[in-house]
């Protein structure tokens, strides 16, 4: 079904409920007649007239008789408020704000005024050094060595060009990011949400205003522009509107895409995240009997658009439907999402001592029939962009589960898992048009977009047909049995194939890749490989909290990560074992507001990351292929991180 038709059906079904909710919220309250309080009658004879003796008034003075002014009787609070909900508070003695106990004050909810803006956000600063992340192989790691270690020093005489610092192995970075997430509440049911990053991962000192020779001038930094350094000063990641109706919740716009642990799709909201998945989406969700269901229509790629600098209509249109990537997602989840559900879950854990189980299933279907080639249409006005048959379809199932147990405040167990399988097919992976008459023996051109024609001519319509099969899983656990110590074991794996260098050198249809924002360690998967793929890892960890007071605490943590490959042929060194890494950190934390920490890691790489003679380099430094075999060297890092949130 076309996405436009599907969206029309959803909008028609929701419009009546939105209108009903709005009418109900704007209807004037029913007037309740106030009870009349009869005035108390005082008999006239009970109030004797005051007699003034005549002799007391001198003859020459004529007194002006003033009419008595009756002061209205003071109205009681009870009669003034009548049946008001606050009538019982009218006679109470109010306490000053500073005299109210902190626990009682926390339960007071301020009055809401609409429209209102709720501000959330975070500021992050990181400074780190990475030493020997290229593993001394100059080609088996995704991180390049220090530039001065292999780029020759400039000289007019080419015979005298030398390496400036051949022994340098360190990479430094200090960067920042300000994230603002305002929500504009129009009413209780309607609102608009934004997520905006400012100076996202801008490196300190990366945009100097002064010339390097002008040592006495200012060191001011220029603001990044759109075409500078591949980043903007301001980047918008979310902009959507929401409406809570009687039939469910509606969200429309660009929004984060997240599910489960974030192993596959990750919103990038963690303190050390750098990417984040966003999607243009029309989403409808509802809850019943503790289950939360979501149905969405996504727009991952609309292909060729009418947008141009000369567009006078001021609105771009999808120029063709045949090159669109269509995506539909449905998910069912059982767990605490709202504040009321979280409070109920906490009560079950602490008061009843129950084991709370949660989880869900997500299914996503994605298809794309064709695509236009990347040749700019403006280069040859007489040659329109070529249409290429693609024939891609994918099915993805992602299962998540969660177990919680917390009989007391100082004892708990928490286990989370996520498992995914994705499969599908791509009919044409060559990137070239199929079904044409380029060869004399081929005959007339045929239309490979027609299914019957395609089935009758597979040799002409299917070029490099590839079956997709990927799977992966991750587990996280933490146990606390009193005292300052917490411990657990994390583990995971991602499928791979036999294409060298982790599938980056060719067919990667069997390589599942963890989301790069799902952080497992500090060096191997973060900097050397780039993410978890064609590998399994095991990560025992332990942490201890000290000096806990009022939401403040110091935390010391330690973890070890052992990893090995699933398919030997995909590793640079043609060996199963990848490495052993140890990471440790010390941090000071204020709950939900601030953290400052120092952490470090050291990687002992194994032969799976070695360089082999005549093998292809992952990074082409000094040539495409290795000219000799090299054993990998030890790599390490030290990192400081500061994080403010509000």
C-alpha cells in the first residue's frame, strides 16, 4: 500500500478523537449555583434609638446629622469559597515556603500555565589521548597513526625530504557539545519537541582566527559554517509534534529511533555517544493491559526530489515513487514507560519482593524497487538520469527482554538482553542498469521492473543477486548484594562473513554491525575496528561507590574485555583471537545533574589484528597492500570527561 494512502487512513481515524479531546478541554465548566445565605434580621425594637438631650446642643450650633455608614459584615472564608475545592484550606494557617519540610515540598506540583516550555539538555566536554591506536601496523586499524610519523617534511629538494617525528604515536582531542531539548507544551495533550546540538564535537582550537605566524595576535576561534570542517554550528536532530488522543498517541516529524539496549538502533542520548539514529516518521502508539504498541511509517529515502535553488514553488516534491525506500515498523512492548507505571513497578519490587519481567518484539520491513544513478542531471541536459533496477527487500526481527529484582534498597539484580535477526535479498548489487540492449546478442531492451519479465529473464535482470542474513545479540547484567560493590557480566556477538577486513573490502551482506553508539570498551571496538562485527566479546565488570550522601558519590569501576572473531577470513591477521583489554575509571557524580571522571584503558592485541604480507590494508597508508608482515603493538588511552545535564 502506498505510504500516502496509509497515512490518510490513520489521519482520518485520529481526527475525530483529536477534535473531541479539544472540545472537551475547551468547554466551559458547568456553573453550580451558589447557595444563598439569608441575611440575619434584627428586630427594630431591639436597637433603641439614642436620645440626645436638647440642653446639650447649643442654640447657635446646628448639628449636621450624619447618616450612619454601615460597615459590611466581614464575609467568612467558608461563604466566600462556597463549595470550592480549596474551601477547607481557607481557615488553615499557611506556612512560609522556607518552613515547609523538604519531603513535603517535593510532593507539591506547581500549577501549569499554557503554553509553557520545558527545558532539558546537556553540555559535554571530553579530552583524551590515544597512543598507538594504529597498532604499529599502519593498516590493520581504523585509526591512522600520528600524521608527523609518516608524512615527509616539506623541502624544495625531494632527495632531502625526511620524516619529521617518526616516533610519534599519540593522537589528542579536546571537544565539546551543547545539546538543547526544549518541549513546548501547548496543552496537556498537545506539544512540539526539538533536539538541537550546538558546536557538536567541535575540537578545541580547530578554527583559529589568527595566522600561525602572528604570535602576538588574538587566539579567538571562528564559528563553524556549513561548508567548514564538515559540520555546522547548529544541527537539528529532532523536530516533531505530538497529540495525545482518546484513541492513542500521535507523533509526526523527525525523531530519534531507539529500541532495546540500543545495540541496533540507538538515539545517541548517552553521555559518551557521538552519532544517534534519527528518522522522518509518522508514528501512532497506544497502551492497553500493560502492553505498549507502536505502528510507524518511515521515510528513510525518497530519492530524487524537485528541490533546487531555482524552485519557485517553495516546496519540494518527490520527483518519482519508483526510487523510494519504504519502511514500516511495528513493535509491542511490556514494561514501565510512564511515571505511574514506574512507581507501580517500584512498589512491586520493594513492597511485594516480586521479580518483574519485561520485554518486547519489533518487526521492520524495508523495500526499495529502484534508484537513479548518481550522475548529476545538469552535466548533460539531453541525457536524463538513468534508472537502475535494485529489487531490495529486508525483514528485521528484534527481541528484547528484561529482568528486575530488588527486595530491598541495597539488594538488586538487573539483566537485559537483545537479539536480532535480519534477512532479505537484493537483485542487483552491481550499481549498473540491467535489462538494456548494450550487447548486440541481448536483443531489445526489457523492463526489469515488471515482475513477469524479470522472472522470464533472470540472466539479464539479476546482476550480483545477494541474499542477506545477519544476526547479533547483546546482554547486560548488574548485581548488588549490599555494600558499595556492584558487579556483572556483559557479552555479545555480531555475525560476519569471509570478506577480508571486516567486510569493508567487498560483500558485507552477512556482517551485522552494532550501532557505533553502543559502547563496549575504549579501544578495540571503539577505535580499532569501529564497532562490534564478526566478533564475540565477554566483559566482566565490577564497580564500587564511596562517600554516598544526598545524591553525591564517588565511583570506581574496572572491566576486562576478551574478544575473538567468528570468521577467521575476515580478520586482517587470519587468526581467531583479537585481543584482551582492561579499562578502569574514577568518577564523581551528582545524580541526574553532573559527572566528572577520569578513565583509561590498555589493549593487548592478538594475531587476528596483525599485518600479513601482500594482504590488503584496512587504511591505505603507504600503499594498498602490506609489503611485509608486522605483529601488532600495545595501545592505550587516558580520557577525561565532564557532563552537565538539566
